[in-house]
C-alpha cells in the first residue's frame, strides 16, 4: 500500500558506530593449506639429508663403528669356545654327502643341479657375530642358519663338480678381524689359530673319505679362504696332494703375489683351461674405497715370510678365468641376487661387469640393484663375491676339472 506524501515517516535509529563490536578479518583459507605442502617438503628434505649424512658417516667411519660394536672385550679362552668337533660325526658338517637338508642341493629357479665326481672341500665364511668371546661354534642356532644361507648362495656355484663337504668349526668372531689394539690383535691371532685347527682336522677327515688319486677342489670365502691359504702352505704345498688340486678358490681374502703366492704351492690361474691353480678376488662397486682391506692386508707378514704392505695383490677375474683382466656385463651369464635373509635368490642375466684395478680389487661398476643388505663400508660387496659371479663360477670349475682329467 502506498503512503500519502504527507505521512510522517520516522527513520530507524542506528546505534552509534563505537558500540558495534569489530568484525575480525577473514584470512584466506589458502594460507594454511599452502603451509602443509611446504612443511612436507621440509620434512622430506630433512629426511634425505639425514640419509646422506648417515651414508657419509658409514663410508668414512663405518669400520671404526663396526669395531667399537663387535670387538670382544674379554680375553681369549679356549674353554669359552666350547669343545672341538668330531668330524667322523655327520652333525659336525654343515654340508656333506647324504646329509638331510643339505643347503648346497639348492639351485635357483630354472637351473638344474647335478653332481659330478670331483669332491669339493668348502670352508664357510664368518657367521659368528657375537662379542662375548673370540670364537663361536658355527653350529649354534643363529650361526647355523646364517651359514646355511651362505652355503646356498656361495657353495652351490661349485656343487655341480661333485660331493660337497663344508665343515662346522669354532670360528673367529667377526670382531676379531676388526681389532687394532695390540692386546686385541694377540687375542685375534689366538682365535684364528683355534679356528684353523678345526679346519685342518676337518680336511683330514675329508681326505680320508676320498679315493687316493682323485682330483679335489678347495674353496672358501672370507675367513674360510684365510684358513685355506694356511692349509695350502702347511699341508699341501710340496706334497703329492698338490697334484690332486684341480683348482683352489681363495675368494674374499687378500693374497700378496710376492709374499703369499710362493708359499701356497700353486700358481695364479692365467686362463680358464688351466688346472692346478688359484682364483682369488674381492668385489667392490664404484666408487670403491678398499682402505680397510688394505690395512688388513698390510698388518701381518705374508706366508712366504716377506711383508705384504706395498706388494701387488692377486686379482683374478672370474669372467675371464685369468688375472688382471676386464670384461663387460655381457660376459657374465648370471649374477645371483639373494633375499635379505639369504633363504632364496634370483638369477639375473646378464650379471655385473668386472675389471681388476691397480690396487688389486675387482670392480663391478656402479652399485647393482637388488642387494639391500650386507654391503660393507667403502662399497665393499664382500658378502656377494660368489653370488655376483655365480653362473660363471659353475662354468669355471667344470672347465678346470675337465683340464685336470685331460692332463691325468
């Protein structure tokens, strides 16, 4: 309804502005949401930095960290190491003919296993990681499980040659190889002597089970290779037994060409068609930093009596079967990539390349994928010395056995 123009209209009274409460400013929602991605990016950056720093610390001081964590604090004691093994008893062997659950019967998918007639004596690597004492029995539950894993990924590369024998022994613990203090070094030497005594006894039992004139393969890794070097020098070199060795694989332990090799009684392998020779290598991804190995190498005199320090180190190339060579990945018919617990493995073709460098270590190119555990400081692929060349070692041992049989 329209009002007449003369109608008295009263305007509404508004409260004074001073009595109106201030309205807070509305902040754009985008400001908070924008902070979240920035915070996430900062967290990612910090995490990456921590990983890089951890890797740098491991690369620069990993050996010292391992030593402080693993070198035993007690004095060496034979009693603490437990009783020795009776190698007439099948339980004293991690692998031997007829043993139930023998891990060396395993083969990766797609590979058929067979057994020839040339017996293999394989001395396993260190699987004793405790620090309460300087020696541990390798048949203790945790150690025995690790040992089975290493036999699965290492010894199987040689197992087609024939019956495989791998002894348990009172191993020098891992920390004994990281000792630098004078007192600790004396304990470490005593621990190695005890371990060697077991290996020597096992070897005598192995030989007693073989035909008198049959060829044999000697092989080991890491600590196992160290004991085999001494065994060759003390029990094989200069005896008729040396003529029965179709090949010796002393892998994962440095050998001086002038200070060790003359005492071993066998030459370094020059070609794959050669029998009665030694293969030895130590695997590093690039960039390689073998300072820990070189320090261990120089610490004691060689088996021939001269100093090792500053001498040429033997580097065999498993891809060529010779010494000091280089070969591309295409020459590697298969690298074994184990699971983290060593319970399974996959064969990858082609495998890694290999070339010997001037320091005597075997370079395998950039860090290969699929090896998540056990890579040591300095890009040291020590744990994978055999798996990296698993397929070609099978070919190598077959060729050397054939060469021995042809010569005899």
